[in-house]
C-alpha cells in the first residue's frame, strides 16, 4: 500500500470504472488542475536557520521546499492528481513538454522549489492532457480532473464525480475517508493472505511528476522511454551527513542542463 489514497475514494472508483467501460467513449483530451495556496507559513519557526543547525539540518527541517528532498511540489503533492490521471488513461504518458517558475516564493526559506508548473502530457493514440498547478496565495483555487470523449465528458474532484453525454452518471453512493480506507484495505489484505502490490502504479505516477519537473526546469520536451533508459539525474547529496550542503542554482529553462 503506497499512499495514493484517492484511488480509495468511492465516487472516483465508480467514475473511473465507468470510464474504463466506455461511458464517454474514447477519451480525446482533458485537463488536470490543482491550484492552491502558497504554504508560505509552513513550519514558520524553521524559516530562518538557527546557529546550532547545519545547512543540511536546516534543509531537512524545510524539506517541503528542497527539491532533493521533496521533488518539488509537483512530485510531493500533485502526484495524487497525476496518479488519478494515469489510472484513467491506463498508462503513463509517452511524452511531456512542461514549463514553470518562481514568482512569489523567491526568498531563501523557500529553497529551490518552483511555485507554478504547467505541462502537456501526451498519452497513447496521441491523446493530449493539459496539466496546470500552482501554490500561490490569493490566486484562484481549483482541484479537479476533466476528460472529453467521443460520447460525453466527465469531471471529478476529491468530493464529487459526474458524467454527461450518452451515459450520464452522478455518484450518490456511500463515502469513505480515503486515507483511512487505504489502511483498512492494507490490513485486510494481510489478514486474507492476498497481499497488495501497488509499487508499479506509484512508481509510474511519481516518474510522471518527475518528468514534468525535469521538463519545466530545463525547458526540454522528453519521452518516457528516455527517462527510463537514458536519464542519469541524481539529486542526492554526495554525503548524507549533517554539515555544509549549499543549494545549487535555481533551475532555469534553457540554462539548466537535461541530465
């Protein structure tokens, strides 16, 4: 059990099942949007390093904004939305072109993370899905997934799901707390002797998020096969110990190399 708990939300489960059974026909396009606040006061008491903290310890305390620790917010948080996207599409993307940057969270306490990303994700059969995400205070807030098919369209979020078209649907069944249900399912799988293995799905969803970040940081489009077989990127420190650990330059598209 890997923690992508929204696969346990009953309304999403029902909607995705209907999509996989042709409720909107063949999917031809869609959008995935997650825009929220800037988390500017996250662990505010750690914003400024204390004299007894090394650079490494301070970065660990501020891990949310350190790419080598969190993967940036597209990996740390939006992986949940991208996991649902891959679930609907029954595949990871084959190619990505992305952008992003830092416009608000530019102070040193926000590490080297971006505050907005956008991407075009290409799936098999030339289906293009647009992704948009930001963490910016006082900006518009939205969190949903939309898909258009040859026989209808659907929109769902973390609380509702509906389908319009030839096979309309609105979920009105029971609801559960997905982050609780994932533990219940995991424990039950042990008791029943039927172990879960969600490793591949979360690995693919995590790599989808990493692909967006890499494309945005460098300004380069890239294919899934290149990521799997050729990329040598390694963000881990040379030494895993407390002490000096200066952050590198802020990634900039067209300047940061693709590795």
